[in-house]
């Protein structure tokens, strides 16, 4: 059975808001990011490239936290963006897949 991808949730039009998440291995252990020098993220909504090799901030290092601020074009449509993060290190690179779930904001005042 395929492993369920982790999910990060945001909303259509929530630009300028960082998506912060913690990288863990398949057993749930936090990934030590102290040796990684840079990171990038890419992702598709169906067949449309929504995120194209955009920069990711590696936060403290040992606790696995990273953040990414999507552009307005990345989260302008409701749906699931299948994304991949790639971290670069001198010894070896690390990649991980996850889903960015973009939800519609409903106006309940009408």
C-alpha cells in the first residue's frame, strides 16, 4: 500500500503567508537539516506547474523546520498541489514529497 503523503493546508489568495512545516523521515524522526545549505520546492496542480523551483528557508537546522512563502500564482486555484522539496548538502541531497491543499474561502455573510 502506498504511503499517504503529508498535507499542508492553505487558502486561495493567502499570499504573503509562510507555510511552515517540519521534515520527518518515514518513521517519524525529525530530519537534521544542519548540513543542508539550500532548498527549493516545485509542484503541480493536475498537469499545471504552480510552483517552479522556488526558494525554501531552512530554519534552525537540527529540528527539521522549513518555511516557504507561495507566490500569488501558486495558490490562486482550489485543489491539491503535489509538491516536492529538495535540500542540497555537500555530502548528499534530500528530497521529500507532500501535498499542499489549497482550500476556497467561502463568504458566509450572504
